[in-house]
């Protein structure tokens, strides 16, 4: 189906409190503009080197999210404009984001990525590593990052119960972490879980952001 129809269909299945991040990796500016012209404004990329040229060439009222693995040495290219980094998976990376936020005189919104999948190849912190990061002195000293929630990717599988179990674990981790570290911080409220194949399960399990590429852009 054309992009505009896909967008309508997906939007009609997503509740108002869940944000759709349209993931544009490998998608041309022309195709992205179809979603833009239909009113969509929140887009995500998985590589910094694709995000920057798209930011430069597409309308300036787009909110760009970084959803893929981010290397510390690439942070400086996206720090001036990125709306949300979903994929913070180390203290080192968060330190760099804080430093670049300072340089750009802005606070950069971030999510911490947890590893919830069976596959060992997916990035992310364990629950314990996440707590360790949040308790660390360097994190407490950071002034130019805002940790707004958690993100994770489920195992790539047909088995819906595996996916559901993993998403449920992310939601439980979110609840514990909010209770322990963010009781007086209303910014900590996002759970980024769900992609084309599993976003409906994500929403059922408490997602507030779904990152959808192929289901939207494959015409
Ligand atoms: C590619 C990608 C998506 C979107 O995947 P689809 O299956 O095309 O919807 C979401 N999140 C991340 C981190 C991605 O790299």
C-alpha cells in the first residue's frame, strides 16, 4: 500500500498516548516526504551518517530521533538537533552526549537501552548495569542529558509469547527504575518498544513509543 495509506492504518491502531516514530533507514527523502505531507513529524534513523544529511535536506520542523546503535565519536554530528536518542547503552556514551549537550548549550533527551532479547548480538545494558549507571557519580554530575525512559528490542522471532515475555520484562524494569531513581522526575515516562512485526504486542504491554519502518514505507 502507498505510504499515506500505511500511515493512516498504523495511526488508527495506535492509541493517542503512544507516539509513532517513523524509521527512515534506507528510505529516500522523496518517500519520507510522503509521510511528512500527510502530517507526520517524528522520524527516526539508525545511523548518524544517514541522520545528518536527512536533517539537512528535509523540513526543519521534523523531530529526529536516533534509534540505532550510536558510537561516541558520532555524537557530535547529531548533538545540535537530535530530539531523542533511544539507544544509550553505556556510561561512556552518556558522558559524551552530556559533553556535546554542554557544547551546544542544550539538554539532550535520552533513553537507556536494555538488553532483553535471547540473541547476544543486540546491544543494551542489563537491568543491573542500568542501575549501576544511574547510581554512578559521573551520572549524578551530568547537567546536559535528560534520561526520559527505557528502550529495547525483542528477539526476532515468530513466537509471540517470547516477544511478550521480553516486553513485559522491560515494563517491569521501567516501573522499578522509575520508583527507585525518578520518583520526582516527570520526564522519566517513555517505554520505546515495538517495531513493524511486534508493535501491537508492545502497545499491549505498555509501550509509549513504537519505532516503525518497513510496515510504513514498504509500498
Ligand atoms: C530498523 C529499526 C526499526 C524499525 O524496524 P522495522 O522492522 O522496519 O519496523 C526500529 N528500531 C530500530 C532500532 C531499528 O534499527
